[in-house]
């Protein structure tokens, strides 16, 4: 069952234009993909930061030792 776009009018004067099922599915997939990319970027940044912190600790440890 594929619904087409439909318009919903309210007494207050506002109108809503609802997406079709196909548009809704594409939009949801886009935001899901965007979320996954964002998570991967944040994980990568944290991983690089931890590596940098370990290198600094090693350098400090050798220079003071």
C-alpha cells in the first residue's frame, strides 16, 4: 500500500504536507546513514586522541626517567 502525499488543513490556519511512503522511507534511510557516519567519525577522533595521549605519556615517561 503506497500512500501519496496528502495535505492536512487545520482550523488555526496551518497546513501540513505529509510525505509519501517512498519519500518517508528515503528520508529515514538518509538520516540513519548520516547518524552512522557521525558515529564513525566521532569514534575515529576518540581513537586518534587516545593514541596521541599514549604517545605523549611515553615521551614524558622517558624524558623524566
